[in-house]
């Protein structure tokens, strides 16, 4: 009997050891903390990867949850760009660079303006019998401004040999050169932060350990519960307050405007030296459309970038009058008016419809200026 117990103990030990070895070698981990990313910590993991096309991890498909009430899917291609397809060498390549308005914060992969623009281009090409492939490569990254966009172009963008570049501008881009914001969101700073955020536990061990994965799941649940809060407590809920803070930052650092002018000129010189066509598209803030805020209060950033674009003979598209013609801020942005609070509540980024309106306007400009091959056959803008 004793011998039987010993055999059973040894057999059980061997089975457990084999199970442990199998888990370490074959077990596929499923960590929701990675699938539902905290963008401010993890979206810049792709910057350090040489040979990629964008600043995001390649071949990634995640649900982003920086705001628990509005999760959205983010997909990157093999080059680390927010595109569903890989870059094609035989395509007419349009490279879109900018901040979160270009990236498409809080909207799905099919609802960003670069995706809309590519769809419009391919639709008209098919109607005109143009067999050329048009790609709009989305290199937008939340928090970027002109210095980051120039660094990206020098590091990765020019290597894509784009036929056309679209520089997206938002009114907070100048404030983004405030020293305090650059220290937090600037491209080198975010790269350093992303590396510092790595766990002391090797990634290979985290991905092979069931116990560590259980710990990460529990951690995710704790973080998720900590993020759930009433809408009025969300720090970016009040549209006017969240947008006005950027103008305060710009006023606190008067040198930010001069730095923007200098970096814009460097960007323009780099484009000119390579013979690349490009345009500037200025997105308005929602406060410029809201009935309870002066429409010209936040116009000076657009005026500055328009002045710079015209000085360099670069086509400039101001979306403010186009959005004003639509006349419905709630349709164009991810916010709605709350009569009880007397404020627009929500997020200040464009909605699916707002991005579509922007893409249509960009398409009309590209055809009017003859910047795309199919322009000669297009009689009117997209409807």
C-alpha cells in the first residue's frame, strides 16, 4: 500500500511538472490589460521599433479605453500605422500626419477622416475607370504637434516616399509647444515614458505565466473600477473648459508661438527640398461653433498657421467655415448640450460625421488644386 502511495505521489508530481512545463511553453496568455490599452502609457511602444512606418506597435488590434463610456477599436497594420491594410508600393500614397484629430480619437477604424478620404478616392477612381490604388496612410498620434510631426517625418515618414502629405492642425497645436506639455506629450518624452512603464518582469515570462496573467486580470479590474465615474466628473466633459485650458497654456509660454513658427518653417523646407506636395488642414474646436461662445475667440491659431502656409505657397484648408455651414456642433463632435448644466458635455473630437465632412472637404481641395491624378475627371466633390 505504501508503495502504491509513493507511485501515486510520484506520478502526480510528474503530471503537475509536465502541466507546468506545457503552460510555460505552449500556454497562450490573454491579458485584457493589453487588449484594452491605457493609451497614455502604451501607444508609443512602436517609436523605438526601427524599420516601421508609424509610431504604434505593428499588427495590433485593441480596444482603447481612455474613457470608459466610449471604448473604440484601434487597428494597426504591419508598419504600425492606423490602417487596415499594409502600405502598397504601387499605390498613390497620401500620408496624413497630425494629432488626435487625425488619428481619430474615440472613433473606430472606419470612422477616421483618413479612412473616409481613402474611401472617397477609391469610389471616384472606380467611377472614372481609374485602376490606380489610392492609400491614405494614417500616421496621426494624439498629443503630437509640429515638432513631433517633423521628427516623425525625418525618422519614418519620408522613407515611405509619399506622393502627397496632409498636415492636420488643431488650435491646441501651438499650446502643445508649451514646455510643460512637451515634457509630457512630446515625441521623445513619450518614448521615454513608454520605456519607463515597462514592468521589471520580462515580457516573455508575463506571457507564459498563468499566475502572472491572473494578477494582470485582477489589476485590470481594479483599474477599470477606478475609471468608472459620473459623466460630469470626467475631466474633459465640459467642452469649453477643456478647450480654453490650451489657450491659457499658450499665454503662459509666449515662446510657444515662435517655436511653432520655426518648426513649421523647418517642416516646409524639408518638404520643399524633397519635392513633395503637401497641404495644411485646420480643424476647429467645438467652442468655435457653439452658440454660447464667441466664434472668433479661438481663431488666432488658425490665422497663424494660415499665414505660415501662404508664406510657403502651401494650400491651406480651414474647416471652420465648412463646419459652420453644417451648423450642428452635436452632429460634428462627440458632445451634446446638457440644459441642466448649461454646457456642452462630452469629448471635443470630431464624430464619425464630422470626420466624413472633413474628408469630403479635403477631397474637393485635392481635386480643385490638381494634387491627385484623378482630378481631371472629377467634375464635383463627393456627395
